[in-house]
């Protein structure tokens, strides 16, 4: 439950800052490395290098700063809520 909330606030805040489209891929039951964690955990996918537009965004300083800001906002939101 806490991991789900963490994933949601990280995704939502990253997308709010970057304008990226939110994907609804927050849960997978085949991630044994994180499914049995005793603390909230998330794997963050910031974009797809196979998509030329996203690849350029990920490689740019502006894109990296926006992603970092969005994720930091998400961590703040998680601990505030």
C-alpha cells in the first residue's frame, strides 16, 4: 500500500513538472526484488530511449532538471501525506 502511494506521487509529480504522459503501469507481480521489501519502494522509469523525442528530452539538461524536480516534489508529497 505504501509502495503504491509512493509510485503514484512520484509519477504524478514527475508528469506535472515535465508534461510527460502518465502511464498506468504501477504494479507488476514479477518484481521479486521489490515485492517483498519491508519499506516503500519504487522503480522510476523516466522515459523511453527508443522514442526519439523522449531520448532527446532525457539527454537534455532541461529535461534532467525537470525530472529531478518532479521526483523531488514527489518525495516531499509522499512524506507530507
